[in-house]
């Protein structure tokens, strides 16, 4: 019996295997969702979008998935899978940042058509004192341009350090059509489900003269930015009207004043 107790004591005192970060993913989930995913989320401001950090780590030679949610889908084609909570006795440092536009405007046509490069700044977003370091509620309030009452789009980046290894998710360096690429996680809060409410999802994004792209690959659809016509088109599309992006001359064909007024109501 004494030998058994001694063995149990030795096992209990043995240190946990070192955890080394292999890769880090930033995901998001809405209430009731089965798993956190890397997909763009758009919700009413009265609803919460939770940001979730997922960490693939080496633990004593084994690959283990940790996350701030019980199930995550990393977008790698493997589907949703179970994740472990980060061990309470394992040190981890998580630094959050908001990736925000630094300019109100852009111009895709000056000097001939091109994808105007939008400037972004990564600003520290201090971690919350309570709760898990791997999850927190999304906050789209701006720190660079004027805030719109917590409405609009915000992109995020996290940097995780553990086991002597530091890894970050994509940030301001990851680009597509002059703006942020889809691998930079972003979320959008809107006022409500009216035409004008949907327009508030584009708050915190720049006005881009001659914003462009086809259908779902348009800059407005990716919440990069828009010009006046595409701003209207975005709201109509979000309200369920099947129209294509165009220019100001197309606005009358999108339904006229009566149709626009009925959607805006």
C-alpha cells in the first residue's frame, strides 16, 4: 500500500507536458451556433458575436487542439471538431488588436483603374480581466476614425505566446483588392433589419470612389468599402433585392423612389 501511495504521489507531482504553439486561428460564433468558424459574421447590435481563439499545439509530441469554445471549424475542410479548454496551470499570453482603416476615402480610378491600397492600423485591444483568455465578445467601437455608436465593421488579430513560441493570426499585411483579405477575421454589427439598418454594417469602412468587383466578390460585400451607388446597392442586396452592383446611373433601375422608400421603412 505504501508503494502505491508513493507512486500516486510521484505521478501527481509530475509536471504537465510542455505546450508549444504550432498555429493560431481566430474564429467567431453567434448564440446557438454549433461551432465557431472563420466566416464573416453580420448581426444586429442587440445580439452578440463571440470571438474565439483556437490553438493547435504540440503537447509532449501529440497534436492537441485548444479553443475558447467546445467545438470549432478551422475552415480547413475537416469540419467541426471538439476542442479542449486551455489548462489552468499552463501559462499563455494572448494579445488582441483591432485592425482599423486609417483613411476615410480611397480612389480606384485616379491615374487609371487600380485597387487603391487602404491604410490600416493595428491598435491594442486590452484583454478583459474576467473569463477565458481565448474568448471574448466582439466590440466594433473604433479607436482611429470617429466611432458610430458601436455599429459597423471591425477586423481583429490575436497573438498567442506559450511554451516559448509566439504565433499570430493574419492582420494588416494580408491583402485582397486593396483591403483586408478574407483570412483577417471581421464582424459587423447593424442597427436593425431595415434597409437603412443594413447600411450601418458598412460603417467604419472607407468611401472608395469606383469601388468594384463582381457579385459576392465586390469590395462592399467583403466590407472593405464602397462608393455612393454601391453603398445603396449593398443595402438593397442585404434587404433581399436580387440586383447587381453598378454606378449611380443604375440606381433608378433598382426600383425607383417608391421601392426604395418601401424598403427603407
